[in-house]
C-alpha cells in the first residue's frame, strides 16, 4: 500500500469528487455510516475535499493506492460489505466481463462525516 499523505505527491485527479459515490445503494450506505471508503480505478478527490450526499458533508481523509490482492475483510467492511467475497462479487457484477486481477491498482478514498 502506498499512502500519499502529502497532497503535492498525488498525481492529477482523473475525475471529480461528485462522481466518487454515485450508486444509490452506496449513497445510502455512506449516509448510514456503513461505508467509509471507496475504491476507484482513478483518483477522484484530494485529501480535505468535501463530498456532499443528500445534504450531508463527508471530508476525504486519505487517498492512496492499493492492489486488489491487498484487500482484506476489514477493507470490505469499509466499503459497506459483510465480507471480501461479497465486495468482490458486487464489483464484478457492476463491471461485467472485468476479471479480478490481484495486481490491479486502485485508488482508495477514505472519508468521514463532517461534524457540525
């Protein structure tokens, strides 16, 4: 795992934070506090950037890369799933024909509710 603590060390974003969490089921998991991270094939947010979902603000705390092979049961729980296998099957159902390649790198975006 490469943890990019310094904002300057991160490459340019490939998409905007508004596209970070878009699936209705995932939005509901975030709002319920069940999902505190999302993995994408590109970088969608900077550390400190705020994502707003249904009027609630969530601040991005960490952005780093990870391989699919590095994922653990705990990572799956961060994503709002009961197990790594459940998370894997969900991802594969969203992306038909995509193989699960353990060496594939993804961007991890960890976030928390902004306390007001």
